[in-house]
C-alpha cells in the first residue's frame, strides 16, 4: 500500500503528516523540536527513513538533527567533542577561507552598499544526495553551500561558489542573504543548480569546483542595471527530474523559464494576475505542468483580493488557469513562502503547500480541488513530500 | 562539583534536568566550565557560545550569586560559592515577548 509523508517546517517546530495513498485521512505528528524555528525538513531519496532537519533559534544558533525512522525519533549526529580540537560538530558551519581552496572572498555587499563580512546565521535548505543517505548539501545564510558526507556529523563548505568572483556584489534580500535552492541533476552528478536572494542563480558543471552565474534574460527593475549579471532576487527554482535542462523560476517579480540549464531565461508570466510570489513547482509526471501561488506584491505579502489561489500552467508557462476549489475565497491574507510547496508521485499527482497562517493545503488531483490537511499550525516555512511504497 | 543551570531548550537538547553537575579541573572560570559542559554534553557545542568566535550568544547571559557575570573575562575565576558548589552558574535566555 502506498502512502505519503508530508514534512512541514514551521516557526515553532516540525510536523509530520501522514496518509495512505488515498490521501483522504491525515495524521499529524508533532511538534518535533517544539519552540524552535524549523527552516527545512527533507528526506533522503536513497533512504526515505533518513530525514534531515534544520533547527534554528535566535538564542541558541543552529542545530542539525536527523532521523533514521522516518521522523519518529531524532538524534543529533555526534561529531568529535573536546578535547579533540578543533571540535567537529553537526552544527558547525565555518566558512572556508583557506588559500588551498582559492581563498574565497570574505565580504559581500550590505544593504547600504558597503562591504560586510560573511557571517553564518542559519541553514535554509538541506538537499540530501540522490544516491547516498549520508551525503547532503546545505544552503546557508550568509549565502554559501556546505556538504556533509558523514550523515551530518560535520559540514565542509564547497568554497568555489563564494570564490568564483562575484561575491562582493551579492547582497541580502529582506529575509537575509540566503542560499535557499539546491537542485541536483539526476542525470549528471557533476551538475548542481543553486539560487541566492539577492544574487541570482548559479550552476556548477564539475561537482562544485567552479561555478558561474546563470542569470541572462532576467530583468529586475529594482536594481540599478535591470539586466545585470548579479543582484536578482530569485525566490525559488524548480526542475523536473526527467528534463534537467529545463528550469522554472519564481523571481521576486516574474515567472521565468530556461530550456538550456539556465544559460538563458525567458519570461512566462503570461496571464497571471500578478507575477510576484515565492513558490514554484513541477507536476511529478507532466514536466510541462507547473504551479505557482501569486502574491499581490513585494510590499503586500498576501493573495490578491484576499482570495487564495494556485495557478497551473499545462504549457510550461504563459497560459495559466486559476485553481481555487477548496481554497479560501475571501478574507485570506497569508503568504506562501519559497520552500513551502511540494508534489508527490502518486497517480494523480498530489500537490501540497503551507501558509504563514498555519494551514497546509493538499490536492490529490493535481490541483483541481484542495483540502486543508492541517489548519492551525504555526507559520509554515517549508513543505516537503515523500511518496512511500 | 560545579553546578550549572540550563535554559529549558538546552535541557531538552542535553536530555537533563534543570541542573547539571560538572567536574572542572584547575581554575574555575566561565571558559573552563563551558569547556567541561561541552565535553560532557557535545550536543550543546555552539549553542551557548559561537563555534568560531567563542563569544557568548547575544541572547544569553551568565548569572551567579545574584551577579551578572556576562561581561566578565572568560578567564576570571567565578565566585567562591560557585567554585565550592554552593551556588549554581545560571545560563539564562532573554525573555521573548509578543
């Protein structure tokens, strides 16, 4: 019997929602890590019972925990404690500034245009490797990418990203300078896509040694040079695993598409009522079917007209249809944050998203109808889905 | 034995009751107590002081014997009552309102 596990990160803990393949009845388990901000929870494609969680706090900093039983129990991967110095720990994210790895730059642009030191704040996104449960990537604020190969006991920066040359032009968005998107190419292990607010998207073709900006075609009126190589506030990027060269992007404003791995982007906002938003995702079986949740504007982070709607394009963009059956028709002023949408692999494709109002909505028919499967959680930061066989 | 009282979230993390007791060799200072705390409970590494700077996290304070020790040198000897185990060293988180 197939089933679905929805991993929800919120401002005050993590929740695991489970259902059988019918997706009619849901059990809510949690809060795990009660009181902590959970930016992301994600399972390993190589071992669905191995989950990683990014747990963060203004008081106590960053923690990484993992589960080996699908979220029933959790543990801090034990590193090496003192007196082994330097102590290694699962929550130790230290930027690499060594000459041996290219001595990455140590400052980036601050809000006021001055240079500012790189300072680790939190992990926004954890992307487990496709083939090894002990290997995972972490996207962090201030923007950098780290990797663990020992199940989270220790993390090392992949320094080529910050070291490739454009770092001094990166600047924080309103939410901080976060590396929030990591996409692994299932057909080419050497290729990784990442995105940073507000720097743009980047790609490596050699396993992380070298990186290049992939922002040609983006146009952002809010920066001095709207077509600059760096400085675009990319909110999220999605890819269908069967077509790694095709990328979809929800930018600050504009929904974009690339058919050549990010070398060139074109706008596909089409008939969307507003093309501001945070999430974007791709149908599990139909690589040209994509989903966004339009948000009114960058200063009004809620749906147009107080009506929560998902928009679906079956043509890879440009032509969009409104999906609202089962969603609030009025007085809805929540936001849907960048990592808070995911899809399952069942027939028909399930689509899930969480809101800052604490609702998690699910559609078991590819978006045609929606049901709230959780209604009163803390503000949702992230949603991931595991399809279980 | 040096007694240390942890805030709730760190007690949960270390799976201990409100107070822990630590053997501290040599001079009893904030640094030596925190070293002993992290050695006994490695899951607390990085939660009280930053991994890189070793500075106290800004929303945490150290108190003992009704004194705020947060701004004293990490290498200054703690009050005699703490050294003798009569009083705990308190690690306290800022109160969150709203």
